[in-house]
């Protein structure tokens, strides 16, 4: 697997969201859900509508079973995700048992390769030249959460990392990098 970068520039994130909003509400939701939760792309693509929607509105948390420990982890669904989810589900004919990121070709979710193409193409269209892939969503979440004051111990738990150094390296924070930290996660 090739190393990918987080998207550090908030203006680039906003540009990607605008680009995807014009393209597809499904693709926008994929991006927004990924950068606001840090969920692995495999788990994102496995989600069903009933995992995030109670029939009338978005759930507060979505729960995913951890592959290694088999314990369920809760991921907060913030307002950015709720807005994207509301728009997507209002304009789709998805049922509770359907995959959230359903392919246009069949009843299966989009493939990991298709998710990569969506994210990579949107990034290129807004002028991001770094290495971008599906893992970029997860790393972008961690990078901005850390920059906005989320404790490294919380990020370590989300990523199942064993040391702060491992998590900092993963989210693209240099050892000697100094920057003021904002405590306000609202991507």
C-alpha cells in the first residue's frame, strides 16, 4: 500500500466538498463521513442505511465492530455528516437494508477502487498534488482533530495505535512541528 497524505488545507477540503456536491450527494457523503469520523474505508463501504438512520433522522452514533477485539466502537455523527446524510437520503430511494454507498450498477456497495477514484479525482480537480487515496479521509480526520485539540490518546484509541509517536506519524504531524491548537472540531 502506498503512503497517502492528509488534506491539511481547510480551503481544499471545502473545495472538494463543493466539487462533490455538484457531482453526487452519495460521493459527498462518502467524503464528509470519512473526514468527520475517521472510519476505515472498508467499514464505510459496509455501512447500511439502518446503521446511520433511524427511519426519520440520523442517529447520534454509528457503531462498528472492531475486527481485532470484536468490541463495538461508537463514532459520533456530527452536524456536517447529518446534513450530507439528510440530503442524500432525501433524494435517494434507499431502503433501511440497502448499502449506504450503493453502486449504481447493482445492490452491492461501491468498490474500494471506485471510492479511491471518487476521492482522488475530486482532489485533483481542486489542485491537490500530493498522494491522495481512501486512507486520506481517515488521516485528514486525525490531522484536524489533533490540530483542534483532541487528545492524542483518543486518536490512538480510534486508530488502534500503541504509541503517540505512531499516531502522530500516521496523521502527518512532524516531531518538531509547532502550531497553535484550536479546540473546535467542525469540518
